[in-house]
């Protein structure tokens, strides 16, 4: 009976097979999303009339629910009723990674943060710009402390702190992910080209890297943002354009080693073009340090975005951002500590989670660590 029920409830079959991590995560997420769908059903219907945000949230909810069920059934069919061991390097990497409990916790937090960001229109109890003290005459809600009505309190304009943190997560997390994605792509390609071609191309690219890295990054960011009208696209571009040199140096070092390997020599002997050798042979084998650099870089980028917003150079009010919330709340720390404290804790949690994942990936991708696991 339990096995048949497990076909309908994601994670239950994995728990019956004593795979506590996968089963517990899937079952917890399934129950949480079903609870959200049932308790916030009127809000779901309302969000559909509010534009793209509502539709993205609903689509995310349906895709995750369907994905969890499909993964559970497919995983059960592949496991054959016993403990499943993934074939290939991916399974070995996951086996090594999951031994680091802090890294698994960080991965769980990162996934939860991005899922919450996508579901924010369904989760937020209030509109982030709603000011009841001015729109409904409820003056008692100005800088109200945490309560059942406002779990994290309200700010100086009576706006709900929890709702603003949830909506602000979309800014901070999306800026971090997109900026790092652009910088890693750009840095990996330039590093591979410099390392593989060498000569004057390598010399020119490395001197450009040295020049960019010679400038203090925060000062360079402030200068870029100050010369143009601040927008989220400008911030993403500025963060990406000041981070790529770090990835370039890492990839170049890896490629200098890889291009002397037998598979690269064989590709040259077969007459493959430089672009094919770089894209098909060198870059895939140099991705391990890039993945670690990218994961750690997202946390650093979130801090930089918050710093720019704190200085008034980030996204403009009334758009909620963790950095803006900390900046506006610093004047009220003595009598309304919650205005700045909770957004600050959100920044700490996000950055810590990404750093834990990065440390776990670095250990899992370390060849010496792999040999220990294999032994």
C-alpha cells in the first residue's frame, strides 16, 4: 500500500528506500507547495490579472509540482527498488558533494531562495509599495514592530518588511545570477583563447586583465554607475564587466595545462579548427574551477549590488532591494531595528549559502579528494 501511495507522493518511495536526503527534500517541497496552492488559491487567481509576474509564479508552481512527481517516478524506475548509484562523473560528484553537510545545506537554501523569489507574488502578504498609514489612515502601522499582522514589522512609510524582502530577493538574486553568468561566459572564452593561441593575443588580453584588476572594483563600479542613469540592466552590466578578469586568469591557467595533453595534440593532428578545439575540448575540461568561481562569485556580487544600493547608486526607490532597505533603515536602528536588520540578515543568509555551496564544489572537484573517495 505504501509503495502504491509513493507513486502519487513525491519523495515517499525514496524515504522507503532510506534515501533520506532526496526523499525528505522532495516530500517537504511537495507538501509546502500543495499547502501554498490550497491556502493561497484566491491570491493565485488574483495574481493572474496582475501581469507577467503572476503568470510566472503560477507556471513555476505547476512546473515544480509536476517536476517533483515526474522525478520521483522516474528515479524509482531507474533505481529498481534499491539504492540508486548514478553512473558516470555526475554521480561520483554528487556522492562526494553530499558528504559535506554544510554544502548540502547551502544548496538547499540557495534552491529555496530562488524558488521563493519566483513565487513571491503568491507568497507576499502585501504589495511592497502599499502604505496603509497614508492610504487607509492607519497611522499606528508606521514603524510597527513585528506582530502577527506584520511578521517582520513595517518601515517608516508603514510598508510591510516581509513583503519588501521577498520582492527585493528577486532584484538581488537575479542581479547576482545574471552578472556572474555574463562575466563567467566572457571570462571563460577570453581565457581559453588567450591560453590556447598564446603569442601577442595572450599578451594583449593579459595586459587588459591587469589594467582592469588594477582598479579598485567598488570605485570602478561607482564610476560606471555615476556616469549613466542607474538601472538594473546597467548594474548587471557593470558588475559583469568588472568581474570577468578573475575567471579569465583561472581558465587561462587551466588551458595552458590542457593544451599539452594528448587529446589536444590529437585534435590538432586531425586538423580541427581553433574554435572547435577551444569549445569542444578545452573549455569542457576547464569547467571545474569555473563552476567553483561562479558559485563563490554570486555571493560576492550580491554584496556589491547591496553596497551600490546602500550608497544610492543601485536600483531606484520605490523598487525594493535589500541594500536600499538597509540604507533607509540605518537611521532608525535605535528605535526600529527591524527595518534594517531583517534585510541585512537576508543578505548574510544568501551569501553564506552560496559560499557553502562553492566550498563543497571545490572539495568535490578536487582530484585529491576524488582519489580519497575512490579509495
